[in-house]
């Protein structure tokens, strides 16, 4: 019989049970406690905390996420740590709103009902579940699918649909040269009708409610997926806030959903869509913004002079996020008003 221990989180005073054969983070997810997390694989340090007392052992992790000095001083990664006694933990980063809106992670069955080619390297996938999935706009799930060859592939993808559509989920997926999941879509290894297993929801980059100032959405590539969910959830929320929707792409051929975006902006004058092209030909007739998306965000924030007021949701590849971060700090945005989701290709078990 598996031993069960108690984890106590300070300074919030939350307690939950953890079984010896599961990580502390997985135990929290199972019981609907949303702790800080990112990769869930010991690579990113988002779930790093301080063990105040108790016995733990950690699975393999990256020293970039937890260096030896931190380990010696009692720091652990909750996604890698197994408990072998009752434990007290001091959270280094926590959000009381996140804890209050926690949703238990559950498993679902479903099937792929459709997929489309949106651009040369962006695909849309629709999955119908056997039961509704409760999630917040901007969150993601782990999808496991069996290919025609019988091989199981698991990847993390953000929902593109709003939470009101809880049983038929949409995903916007970027095709990478070595991306096993996305390439199987093109090569016929994953077809409409394929059965899938879904686990979730996960993610801290979800829409916050009851805030002041503009909503600033920044996406690139398949970062459109959670941004599109957040955007659609925001416009029906009843909140009267200006929404600036920036999307970075290389050329006009990389833009998609333009008809849907136009219909949305026509119906909601408080929404402004700002596509930014980095490699569009000079003689193409493109009259919109050029350059990199973070540069355009910087210029527009200066123009509207919001001085750190508002919320920023940025979803896309790491270079975009890394370039945007100093821009936001220079425009006086506090860390509790900035929400990131870095989309990284991977050969492992996760990655948007």
C-alpha cells in the first residue's frame, strides 16, 4: 500500500495529501490546487520552492532550474520531488487568485473530429471529448494520441476556444521540422477519427478578471491559440476595457483567421488588431506594421501612455517573449500584470 503524507504550503496555510509514488506538483494538481508551474519536467524553475522540513527525493532535473547551491540550501522543484514524510514548504511565488480559481486536473477521452491547414506551417485541430472540460481561457492540456503505426505521442497544446465551449476543443498547432505530432498530421499518421487522451487543465497564463486598464495580447505562430481563447473570453465578459491584439508573423502568407478577426473587431470597437510583419517584401503593398512585434508593442504602449496599467498576455516562441520582457518593464508593468506562455518545440513529452 502506498504511503500518504501531508504537504503544508506557507505562507498560505493550504494543506493537501501526496502519495509516495507521485510528485508534489502532481498531487496538488489532482486535488485542484494550482501551484506555480511551467514545463512540469524540471527544466524551467517555475515551481521552485523552499522545503522547510520533511524528507524528499527528486527525480532527474536540470541544474539550470535548480543549481547545487540552491539544493544545498533546501530548495526543491515540486515537479520533481517525491515526499517520504510530512512536509512543510515555503512558496517563493504564489498568486492567491490562482489558488482560489484552481481546477482539479482530470483525464478525458476524446477523438479528433477535424483538422485544417491554416498556413504552410500552422494547423488547426478539433477534438471532441466524452465529457466537458472546465478550464480558464489561456490554459493548456496534455494530448496523447496513438499514430497509425501504434506509437503513442504526448504533447502540450493550449486551447484556442473559450471556456464556454467545454466539450469540443480547438487547437492551433505549429509544424516544426522535427515535430512528431504536427508532422504526423500532415503525413497521415494522425487522422480525423483518431482517439486521444486528454489531461488537464494546466497553465498560469489565463485571463484575470476584474482588472483595470487595457488588455494587451501578444502572439506569434501557434501563440495565437491561447490568445484567441483569451480574446474571445474577454469580449463576452462584460468588462469595458480596450483590447490591443498584436500578432507577429513573417509575411502576409503567415496570417490567418483574418475574416474571423474582422468580424470580431467590427462587432467590438474596443478591440484593435495589429498584425506586425518582419519579412514582408517592400513592394508587396502591405500598409500595416513592419518589424518585430515587440518593437510595435513598445511604440503603441508609448502612444497610448498606459504607464503600466493593464494586463499583458504574451504567447509565442522564446525569442519573442525574451525581447518583449524588457519592453514591458521599461513601460512600468509590474510582474503581477504580465502573463507569459513560451511555446518551445521539443523531442520529449511536452511542448506547445
